[in-house]
C-alpha cells in the first residue's frame, strides 16, 4: 500500500528536509527552452519569425543539450528575457559578466552604418 510522501519526509532529518526543499525550488525554477516557449504561449513558428530563421532551426535548438551562449542569448531575447550566467560556489554566487561586453559590442556594431 502506498504512503503519502509527506509521511516519508516527516521521518527525515531536518538537514535532509532542508535539502529536499532547496532542490524542489531549483527544479521549480528550471525549464527547458521548449517549456519556456510554451509557457509564454509562443509557437516555434512565431519564435522563428522573430529570430529570422526557419521553424526547424527552433525545433533543433529545443532538442540540443549543447548550444552557443550567443545563440541562447538571442533565443531568450526574442522571448523577452535577458541571459545571466551565475557561478555557484559553496560560499556564494558570482555573476559572470564577461559576456555582457560582447553583447554591448555586438549591439553597437549593429547600430553603426555600414
């Protein structure tokens, strides 16, 4: 006979319960590109049009586990988001900002007349 999960958690140490709560929060805030696109009520075709690419390319990106940061940034920007890279260490987090300069330089070049 199955038991409610809460009964199992109640029997765990406070440290283990804390770990489970933290992991739950991380998982609740984690989404694949496809899930994010769907949550924003965007079709692959709509996103592809915004990115000036074919729908098949969006589908391919959604199924890749390895993607260039510049590509990910473009996709997220098309969805209305910015990309931040954070390194998590045991004693704190560090925002990696070296990619911000690349983006600013790219935006400046795009605005300059040819």
